[in-house]
């Protein structure tokens, strides 16, 4: 869930409107309206800190259980990848015979290609 949709949900649960929260958080109402309308997934740290103070919430509480659960699952998957034996890691990234390098997938491959193109 993005910050904008979560903010709207909290306002609805607490029976607050944007103007009330804007006053208590010392944030322009337009900023909050824009976050909700765009369903922002990013927020300036200063704005987020004021927002959390205005709502009297911690960040993890604000983001809710869905966000915390997905973060925990990602952390668990990352740990599992780190714990793979070297033989399994080698199998998951076969060598590129032409270049003698490990084959990269997805985003890493794209970024690497951009860097190589820039340098050449």
C-alpha cells in the first residue's frame, strides 16, 4: 500500500479530514491532498516526520501490517539467497561463455549495459 492510500485510510478510520491533519501536522493541506490524489509511494523526510507527529504514530504503525509483512518476507528471501551454498549460486548464475562472466538478470543486466555503453 502506498503512502497516499494509507494516509486516506487512516484519515477515514479516525474520522479526520485533510484540513484538520494539516493544521495538527503543520503541513500545507495541498501537500496532503497531492499525496492522496497521486497515491504517492515517496515522501520527503521532513513531511513524513511532521505527518507522523501529527498522527501520533510510528512509521511501522503508519505503513500497516501489509507493508511490514511484505518487508519481512523480502528480508527472509534475501537471507535465504545469502545462505545458498556456492554450488547452488553458481548454478543459478551460469557463465556467459562469450565473455567469461556471470550472466546477470533483469535490472542488474540493464544497469550494467548502460554503464558499459557509457564507458565505450
